[in-house]
C-alpha cells in the first residue's frame, strides 16, 4: 500500500458529518450551505441533462464554459485570460490542486505550505513526491511575515500553495502580502498554486486580490463553481494560468478525470453570467448569518476570531474560558447537540491554537439551535 494514504484517517469533515447524523446534532462542521443555490441554475442543469449531449466534453472543458470563466474574471477581477490556452475545467478545486501538484513538481522539490491549511494539501504534496516546508500563520490576523517567509525559500523551492480567503482561519491575504510572496517566487523561480475558491465569499469591506494579478506567468489560480453558487456537490472547478503552466496541467488533468460532466458545465456557464447583484446578495446573506451566530455566542461569553471570508468563524477556546483541547471540546459539543471542526485538523505540526471552526452558511433556525447547543455545552463544563 502507499504509505501516504495507508497512514491517513477519514477526513475530519466526513467524520464530523457522520457523527452529527448519528447523534442528530446540528451540523456546523463540514462547510456547505444548507440551502442549494438558485433554482434557475438547477433548471439549467436539468435541461442540459435532458437535452444532452451527455457524452465526453473536451478534456479542457466546454468552450462555452471556458469563455464564461474568462468573461467572469475579466469583469470581476480585471484579469485577462485566453479561454483556449489559459483555462481548464476540473472536477472540483481539489482535482485542480492534485493535477497542479502532479504537473509542476518533481520528486524532491520543496513545496511551501501555510499552516493552518486545508486538509487535502499535505497528503497530495507528499504523494506527488514534494517535500513540504510549512510556514505557520498565527491568530488573530494570520499575516505572512517577511522574515519567516524569506527563510522558507531555498534553491530547492519549486512551488508555493496559498489559499485566500483562507479556510479555516477566514482571513484574507492583502495585496502587500501577495506582492511580497510574488517577489520571492520570482527570485527563486517558483510557481504559486493559488486556491481562490472563496473569492466571492468576502465580508465587510474586504476585496479579493488574485495572485494571478501579481504573478501572471507563474500562478495557477483555482476557482470553484460550488462555492460561487452554493452547489458544493457539483464539483466544477476552474484552473487558470499562463499557457506554459496550463499545457502541462492539462496533461495531468486528462489522466485524472479527463473531463467533468457536460450538463453541469453548461449550467455553470449559464450561472457565471449572473449579475453582480447575485454575488452581492450572496455575500450579504452569509454576512448576516455570520453576525447572527457571532452575536448569539458573544452574548454568552464565547470569544470569536475575526471572520473576513469563507463560511467560517472560529471560537477561541482559551479566550472563552474553556480549558480544553479543540478535539475534546468538539467531542463534548457533539454530545450537547452540535458538530464543529477542531482546527488542529488543519495543522501538521503540534502546538495548534485551541480553536473550533463553525460553519455559518445555514438557516437562521439552524444557527440558533447550534448556538443554543454550544451554550449548553459551555455551561456543562
Ligand atoms: N471545504 C469543506 C470544509 O472546509 C469540506 C469539503 C470536504 O468535505 N471535502 O468544510
């Protein structure tokens, strides 16, 4: 057996969702919206399924979808992409990350990762033969620091994986941080795989800055229709970057999944043409949900970290007067009727801060029941 996978457990997201179902607990764990995205997009998928064709689309994706992705990023992020040579449609962002790692690194190449990190990155880097070099970001602001970042680069560095907005910390990388990283990548001849799946899920006055804007020739930007349209199970991702990267990326993709369901591609092409007001309303809706959950918990002595992007907000356990590990508190909370995600699951090294992540992309009633269960759990300590 391959030792990377043989030594892994089931993901924390599956584990917590299963426990929530078993115990009938409110699920504020795995990050997915409780309500599916817009009906007209679902109808577009149904129509595309019935009308067909449902046979293999081109490996890089349907032209209509690649053109829609190019138009979307031109309008929303002022990025010019050539749809034929600079975009590939993938079966979700996770597939795009896997294809990028397989395409861009040779065994022994060093890959810089930032901790906390999405749980899929590290095993995929290792399986691709990469040697991880992990830079720790720290709460409450999770900023990239010039000194630690510079120290992480050396002559073996080939690739850097970033995620902004960052899951689970809900922080957003600034233009200055990204520019600093771009400068180091240029100096060390390194590539960035930029996981930007939360690019439309931003709050307050945060603005998304794409790494593609700052490091055009060396960035593979990854987007996700699931996150843009609250359809996380669809698994339609977009990989965008310069032809020299895309040509090799597309070869890795063709032997992973080859392509992505055509009906969903057509529905996403339709969805991407939505007016700005759709994206604004999505943001406002999630922000309202964030504020509802945060105020219910803060009123009861919970301390929460700032949440600027993605569907998540974290409880700072020590600052909330809870002297337990995140895993122990997550287990305790499940017994009181709410599933959460212990943030140490996003760390490879010991010494993670004691935080539990809550997903607030839920109906008001679910958020209220989740908050009540957390309050009960805190009182029972
Ligand atoms: N992105 C989701 C989260 O952070 C999980 C997706 C999954 O379960 N694979 O909760």
